[in-house]
C-alpha cells in the first residue's frame, strides 16, 4: 500500500487502513464457511460456495501489478487474454452441463446427452466444452431449443457470446494496433527515404547502404519501438530517476576510466546525463588520425578496429565497454599531439556508441573547479607516461597559472614593454629602409635624365 508515493511498512497503519477498506469486507464474506450448508441440503448444491467468487478482485489486482512489473508486458497480455478465453469457455461448459442436468440429460435434442459407450467424465466435459465454444463464437448452427427454458438459456449464451467475441476482437485489435502504428510509422519513413533516393538519383551503392541501415534497425528491434531515442523514453521520469538509470548504465564504465576514477559522484551523475547515442555503420570511421578531438566515446555494442591511416592494416579490436578519446577533451597545454587523434578507429559492423562532447564536459566542470584541476593533472601524468607532453611548455603554463593577480599585471606590463621596444625598433628599421629606397630612386632618376 502506498501513501503519496511512499510504500507503507507500518503494520498498525496497514491494519487500520485495511479494515476500513471495502476489500476487507469482501474477503470476510468470501471466507464464510457456507460449506456447512451441505449438512442440510446435500453435496450436490455447489452454488453454496459461490461466495468464493468475491475474491476475484484480487485476481485483477495481481494482473495489474504483474503487468506493471514484468519486462515482457506484451507476452503477459497475450497470456492473460488466452486465460480469459479459456475461463469463459469453462464457465459456459459448466452452465450448459448444469442446465442439461436440471432439464434431464438426453431429454431433448438441445441438452447434453451422455454417450452410453463412453462414461468418462473427461469425455462429458469435452463434449460440453465443444458445444460452449461453438455457441460463444457463433461458428455453427446448434440444435433448436424445444421449450421456454432452453430458449432463454440459448439467448443468454448468444448475447454473452456476442459480447465475448467483441471483447476478444477489441483486445486483440488494441494490441495489434499499437505494434502496427509503430511499424506503419517506420514503413512510412522507409518509403519516404526510397522516394527521395529515386528522385535525387542517388548512387546505387549508397542507396544499398541506406536500405541496409533500415534493415539493421528492423532486425535489432524486437519490441517494435524501432530505435526510439533514449531521451524520449526517459523524459516521462523525474530527473532523479533519470540520473539513477543513466548512472546504472554508464557510471561503472566512466569510473573505470583513469581520468574519472577520483571524480565527485555529483559530477559523474551530470556527465552520464550528457552522454548522447550515435550509430556507425560497417567500415564507417569514428575518427581518423590527425583529426582534432572534440568528443570522448564509449562503445555500447558492436566492434571497432584500430587501423592504419590507409585502413589496410588492423592493429587492435575494441569490444563493448571500451572508452577512448578522453584526453582530447582537456586541452592540456604542452600536448605534443595538439589535441589531435593519435589513431584511426573504424567500425567493423554496426556499432552503437555514446559520446561526450568537450563543451558538455567543461560546462559540468564549472561547478567542480578542484575536480577540473585534478583531471588536468591526471591527464598530464598520462601524457608524460607516454612521452607525449612537452614538459617545459607545460611547466611554464603551470607557473603562469600560479602567479597572483599583481604578478600577472606586472608580467603583462613587462611583456607590453618588450613588445613596445620591438615595435619601435621595427619602425626605425622601416624608416631606414624607406630613406635608402628614396635615395636609390633619386639616383636612378638622375641617370635617366643624363
């Protein structure tokens, strides 16, 4: 039992609420020992136990709870529908046999007539079950009733059968329409793409790649959602739950990366919300050697190959959970690669990745300046370990950063003075060159006059 979204665990509170509820009285009524009436009227009167049906409400509660918790809701709905159909047929079978028993077994063509050559209860049940199925589904014309009671019984069963069929058709129609709507939307997108490719006279090889992509989407989507965006799926949830779900998916991966090992949990939670999905097709390059790095990647599914610049040689394969490109996010001064990719990485087949952009990382780090410094230092150590950092440049930048405001102003003034002196010298040289050129021009003019 929940109160304002909080699960109640207090026994006394639960007991008080339960005794005040309508379900409590239904439960009490359902367990009244009406079986004691068998002592007076005999065991043939099964209707005295009808009060047990008052507990049917619990069945609907259980159905609702299972449907909300199961990971396969469509399969559960199909199973529930099949159970309802079998239960309706079973009840109709019991009513038909009981009606036949009251009217007299075999007394008319309408009622059930036992087979003298087969006295088993199972055979009698299956015979009545066959009659009930035909009547509920109104598939064939059954024997004509011969009296008022049989007419009333037949009309009742036929009306129930009409509603029963309508319910089944509606329930199945709802389930099919949900899937059909998603498939129709997917097919509409595919048809639009095909028309565009034909209209623009796109190359056949590129057209085949586009169609393969749609086939991949269709084959990978078992639930019919057709690659819906994670943000669209989770947007209905409050932000706290979105953070928890994304953290359960990505936090462990980020914590394995040296750069994020000692990061604040709050920062990790912000970063997992900024991860965005991206898909690469077969032989698509995720990055090429020499490209400026602006993203960090996490491989969710598929395989990536680290290849040579011409793509002919494969050095290594990256599997699910691999992380790369994180150093390029930090803009470390002194990096010999200049924040450029050090290897070319290509997708083997279709690969699903998540990426974190440089802008998103630094936006999150604004609230964690100490963590930012720690990450930069970790990045420097990683580059130093691989001999990929210019120590002098990095040290000079580090010293400049340590200067106080007054020192920075003084340092800036000295640099301006040096620049001023340089400019004065340059102007003097320009003036000297100008005078020399003027003298040469005068000499040339005099020679031309002579």
